[in-house]
C-alpha cells in the first residue's frame, strides 16, 4: 500500500479509492451475447490491475451514474518503463 493512501473499511466506493488487484474481464472482440433461458456463458480472459476511482463520490452515493470510471495505477518504475 502506498503511503499516499489510507486503508478504509466498508463497501462504499469513493473518488480516489485504490482498488488493489482488481480483476477486469476482457471480452473477445468477436463477443456476441447469446442466451439460453436465463443463462449465458462465454470464455473471457481477465487482467488483474490496481485501479483508482475517478467518479465523484457524490455521484456514486446519490446513484447519479450507472458506471464507475477508473484509471490504472502504476508505480513510478512501471510508468517509466
């Protein structure tokens, strides 16, 4: 954990939160949604990455958004590479 972040408890997301080792599904470019009954299955690859929440806390809390915007977090060495 970086000295710039403070670990928090709970399930409320806020702007600036650091999501360590977040699993991000990567759908194939040729993905087409198909369903059989109430169930659909597709193989996906996953990327594990540290993310930071960019969406404003008030918009998240008041449910004014359907999406949470994030950006990747890199160490200085990773960024310089």
